[in-house]
C-alpha cells in the first residue's frame, strides 16, 4: 500500500511522491531497524525531494527581506512586500492589495504557517519570514546539506546518543538504536550561539545552584548592580572578592567583573530549574530544566545564553538515573530536601547538529530557520 505526500516549499508545489513502504521503513523507526538506518532513510528522503525541486525551472519570487517582526496594524514597504508575496502565493486576491497588515492579511499568514507546519500565530517573525523568502533552490540546498550531515552521523554515532538539533530546537534521546524520547528545547540566541559540540553527559545534578556565567555577569548583572544595587536575581548570594556582601550597600561603580561572583540558591525560582546535566566542554555549555516553562510554547526558541533548556528535563533525568539505580521516588525525596546533589551517570554521548531540514513522523519534510545564519558554510554535523 503506497503513501502519497504533497509538499509545499515557499508556495511551490512539488509533484506527489510515491513513498510505498517508506513511511514504515524510515519515517518511524521499526523494532528491527536501528536509528542509523533511520538516518540513512531520512537522508534518502531529503535527497529525493531536493532532486524534485532542482528539476523545476528557476522561478523568481517576491521577498520580504530582513527586518523587524510584522504584525497586524503594521504598514510600510516590507508589509507591502509581504502582501504581494501572499498574492503571489494565491493566499490573497489581488484586489485586496494595500500596504497595511489587516485582519485578512493576518488570516492569510496563519494559513501559510499552517501549511508549513509552523505555529499559526499570524505574525511574521524571523522563522516565518525566512520561509516566505525561501526559493526552491534554497530549499533544495538545505535538504542536501542536512542529508550529508545525517549520513555522516549514521556512520559515526553510537547506538545510544543524545541529539540536539539547533535549527528546530529539539532534543532526541536514542537508546540502543531506537528513539526513546524527543522534547522541545531552548537554545542560544544568535548573539550567544550554542556551539556545535561533540560531548557527553557525566552527572545529573538535582537542585542545582546557578553561578552567573562571566558573559552574563559582565553584560547584564554588573550593570544591574551599578544601577539598582541588585543583580535582579531571586534568592541570589553576591560575593565581592570572595566574600559574601549585601549588594545594596556596595559602591559598584569601579568594581570589575573578575571580582564578582553571583550564585543563585536551589529552588523552583532557580534559572536552571531542578535538573542540570553536566557536560565536559570548556565553553561552559550544559543542559538543564528551567523556571520558565511557558517559553517552550514559542515557535522560535533561540533565546538562551548558549546552554540548552529541556522541556521534559525530569523525564530525561529519570531515564539516565534509572541506569544507576535511582528511582523516581528517590528523586522526589532529593527534590524535597532542596539541597544540591550530584549523581554520576553512565556517560551519555551528546551531539549538537545543525539540520535545517528534517523528516516528520508522517514522512513529510519540514524546513527550519537558519537560526545562526550559517547558510552554505555549514553542511556537516
């Protein structure tokens, strides 16, 4: 029995592709199949779709171009280009053109977002704008690059690995060759990119403290101390030259960042939440939970200072800790005590990847924003 999928990239319809048993063989890992095989299947799927797009004649499109987020009520040149693009895509009738972001424009944008499997909020931010502006040739290149990376990973990755894909802000745990869980993540903002690391988790810390990293201390917290006498962090201890101080009585005017250390106590208010997963890199990058779960509702989650926040950190912690004999009941007891506890786990390989094209569980292809503007400079994991 065949499965036919119709895909759309920037409004360019791709002729139906007969997948045959592809959905069952590749899009969803089967018990008899390893994740490495799944990666190869995804790569084949991407290359196949790229070839479809490459076979089409070049087609110029109206592009919105970079700039601020566009939303209902906006006007101006970029709003005008957005509306022309919607007309070009057949999502608005030509007679409705005027350079104003009306309710009709918002509805058309929502329809476009739904067709691209994006969050349909009717707002044209970075992710939506990049999809509107994407040409078929660019979409094909994204697929080719991701396919190369997937094939490389399939040849190198261990059977158990944690994959953090930065463009779609998702983290996937693969155990013994099968996908165990996939969770939404938050990654570094463009000004503080999450690096493409190859590392491993060594410890799970329950009830972690948070020591403010040097960059955040210099750019955010020391200015706050100078302006208001507070670091702006709940339940934090401020140290000056290694000694705990009352920050509101210190003159911070000429204090240099190297003399200051700020540590936030454990608790539900802690920026790391209740779980931290330690890595071994020298860049201060690790994975953790958060005290702001609503942030995971965002479509584009490139908002951290470089570390990776996990929506279901507890679920990942339970899986890793079970391997060393720590039960959910024991985790609850540690949480209730409220004191930091480091627990060594079996080393879990972690790979940060940059896949701007992925294959969905139903076999459809999704293209993701080039969040760090790596473009064609990057084609590997």
